[in-house]
């Protein structure tokens, strides 16, 4: 079955350390997205990518970095510059150009706790 | 920049009754798509319904329907015959056809009263 996998489900890090969240999809989707979810804040867009080797900043990109070296993979690095990194992170993918009515397919999320 | 606003942080409805969740958006684009997603306590996001901005007819999916008012930039979700399983966070989302950016509102937590 096709799907989108985020790992790990729970991640703990010490303040000042960079950490990378994994996101892999086998749906053959071109577009991939990273969101951060905090209570009362909804889903806020961090970065997104429409094609391999290209990505765009979302609304809250500061302190985060991404890469898109393969169509299937879109890892997110939370750097030490991110002031409040503890949150629930959701990765999603979708068909794109010509299929904008296609929904997002979401992973199960990663809960990152930084102390 | 586009924005999505959900003005109701929480709502409650009696089982079997009808409830409407509001969503407004702001954009200068003419080509876009709108979605409602549901997030139950499992936190898995589930598509509820979608609407193409170029379509005048309101989308319907079983007990779920939308009231899409393009001029008013309004996209409300109506849930008929509410069921206990409808209890969840509901998010309104906007997808730009220009740059493929997808943004969400802050969500409405829906409680179903037995």
C-alpha cells in the first residue's frame, strides 16, 4: 500500500542540538510539505517542495532547513536557531500541476521535545 | 499573502443535529482550491471535502456539504445528522494554483453531545 511515513514518532533532544525529522512517501507525488502544529495555532507551513532539488519557504521557515534530493524523501532539519522547537510536526504530499484539487496525504507525525 | 481564518475555536452540537463551521480566506488570486480536513484524537488528518474556486456548485459528500461564497471569500462546512464519530478538530485549507502553497486555518474543535 502506498503511503507517507514519518519517523520517529517521538523524538527528544537537548537544546542546542540540530535534529532531522524523516519523511518518505511512495505515492509518486511531486509535491511535499512540512507543517508544524501547536495548540491553538492550527497547521503552519514551514517549507514545501514541488519538484526534486527545489523548495520554497513557508510562513515560519526561520530555524529550519530542508532538502529534496529524491522524489520520495523530504527531510526536515530543526536547527539550534529555532527558538521554540518543541511541537508536533506533520509531513504531507500531494499531486501537483494539473491536479490541484488532489488532497494532501499526511504522515502520522513526529512529536519533537527539546529540553 | 493569503490567509485563512476560522473564527470559532470550539463548537458543540447535539447528536443528529446540524452544525456549520465557518471559514473565510483572503487572496488576490483567482485560481485556487479549498479543502476541509478532519483531525480526530489520533491526529491523523482526513480529507472531508474539497471545492474548486472556478466551480459555482457547492460540493457535497454524504452528510458533509459546503457553502462556497466566492465574492465573500467564505467557505463554510455544514455537517448534517451529526454523529459521535464527527467529534474532531476541523481545519479549513487554501491551495494556490499559482505557487502550490497550501495554508490552513487555526481549526475548530467540534464536540458532539449525546
